[in-house]
């Protein structure tokens, strides 16, 4: 790779996979596994551990008044009931991200949407995970034909509609910490401008 070329042209990430010397699963979890890869890089070898992730989706659902559908649920790793977007894992084999987003919206909120469009896609923690999160905007919301039984963290979900500007203000004031929520509302706010 010609590193000098990175300083010119349109700004964009560049695919440049390093040659893998070895890759080993060092921990097998219920949801995610931890891998240790040794790769050739910069004239030598380096070893990095990372979480191998199935990927995820989130839904920025907006009503006709510009309010965002938020859910609040408990998250054990941070010991907080945080405000989030309806979201979930790409854990159904072969399921496209858009179909997973539709499924998650229905499962977590008992709603369906008539219009769907991609909003933004990002790597959540590129130094420690290969997770990619796909966020979709959903409009034209109505009740799902069936209600869903919720367990574990989802058993106590609280649903709230909040004006987009209020969510943006809460994010910028540091009152919210959920990265997909913050990224999605800032992207929607920027696009609205």
C-alpha cells in the first residue's frame, strides 16, 4: 500500500487486510467469541485479540411529528438502564440487515414500519471487535399484527417518544451514553439540516 496516497483524494477508509500468520479462538462465549490473530504488518508480526461479532442492527423510528422512538433497558456490563434505539444482533443465519431491523423493531416495540431507508453504518470498536452496526430509519409506524413476549433485559423495556431535537440536546449534554443512539440522532439531525 502506498501510504502517501492516503493523504490525497476523497476521504474514505481503505481495505488493506494484513496477511494472517495464525488465528485461534481463545474463548468461546454464549454470544461472542474472542480470537487471537497474528498478522504480518509494517515489516514484522503483531498479535491482537478481538471479539468476533455477528454484527447488529438498530432502528431510528420517527413519527410524523419528528419524534424518535426510544427504549430503555438494563445493561449489565455498564450497570445502567440506558436509553437506546430498538436494536439487536444479526444472529439469524443469512438474514439481511434490513430484515433483522424489521424483526427487532417488532420484537422490542410491537411496531412495524411502512418505509425503511439506510441511515448510517459503522464499526463500533474497531480496535477490539469486528462488529458492524447497520442503522435504518423507519417511518409510517403502526401496531404489529402480533405482540411479542419479552424476557431477560427486554422484560422491562420502557418505550418513550421524544422530539429529535431533545434527544440531540441530551446526547450533546452528556446525559445519554448509548453510541448507536447518539450516532443515529446526530446523523438524522445533520441530514435534516
